[in-house]
C-alpha cells in the first residue's frame, strides 16, 4: 500500500512540493563585489530545474527570516574576521535561525589553496561556535577571494600587504583566487542535501498518512 501510494505520487510530489515549496534565502555581504558574484553563481545553480523558491538579498536589505526554510550566508573577511555586518546579522537573527537550515560560505584571500581553505574553514568553525554557540550550521566552507588593486586606495593597498604574505601569494598585485568548480560543487551538494532531507520528510508524512 505504502509503495503504491509513494510510487503514484512520487513525481508530482518531487516536482511540485519538494523543490518549489522550499524557500531559500541567499544573503551576501560584499565589500568589492567578490562575494556577490559567488552568491549569484550559487543562486543560478539553485534556480535551475529542479529548482527552489529562492531569493537573493544583500545583508542590509529588508529580510523576513521567518519566511525561509533555509538560509545561505556569504561573507568576505577583513582582518581575519567576518565583515562586521555579518556578525551583527548572526547576532540579531540567531534566535530566529534556530529552526532553519543554515549554510555559510566565507570568502578570504587566505583560502586560495586547499590547505588555506581548510585552515580558514576550521578557524571560523571555532570562532563561530564560541561567538554563536546556539547556531548549528549544516555546512561551512571557505572560498578563495579576489583583490582588484584599482578598487583599493593606497591606504587599503598597504593594509593588505600582510594578507598576501600570510596567503603565500608571492607577487603583490591584483589576484583572483576563486575556484568556480569548487563553488559550483558546494552549491550542488547543498541542493542535493536539501532535496534528500525534504524527500525523507515527505516519505515519513506519506507513511503516517498510509497507516
Ligand atoms: C582591507 C582588506 C583586508 C583584508 N583582510 C583579509 C584577511 O585578514 N584575511 C583574508 O584572508 N583576506 C583578507 N582580505 C581579502 C578579502 O577577503 C578578499 O579580497 C575578498 O575577495 C573580498 O570580497 P568582497 O569584495 O566580497 O568584500 C582583505 C581585503 C581587504 C580589502
């Protein structure tokens, strides 16, 4: 009986409910546009069929967190910290996000290699668990960043010299260390996990209805 009900309705349920009822917010905080471009790539991946009901917003936009099932937060790093608005956002919404699936991507020049990515990721997992112990992230990752020297004034250029040294980048100048394959892979993984979670939830619902 269960198998019949499930197989008859599987396609309809999967297409109509699993994806489109799933409201996802991608929210980004970006100084010079690097993180915004990554957020847009993730948005595009989650927007193709089978797609979610997905919104892309800047961190300062009006946001009604309660409207969403899942939240993807993207932020770049300054002086080894998430941008201040990102920390304010986590602080402001930490209670409202308790029941949500949250994923975080961090954009940082030091995440310009696999080892750098691992290091940045681990450092921020530790920081976040001490700053926001109640928040449970389903995924935290770090992506390499970008520096466009033309966009930085001389003071800023001077400030970031040590970041180049820490990131083991030999020549001081414009650099783009974003790995678009890694970014796409992470977005596809999130999509897969959200689908599986929702399908399991629906199977339980159908099971309860059937018996
Ligand atoms: C003033 C300044 C400070 C930065 N500090 C760090 C840092 O401490 N660690 C790091 O890995 N990257 C650092 N970066 C690199 C940025 O995280 C990187 O350029 C990122 O791509 C910027 O993204 P956005 O344009 O979305 O803000 C710094 C960049 C600037 C301009």
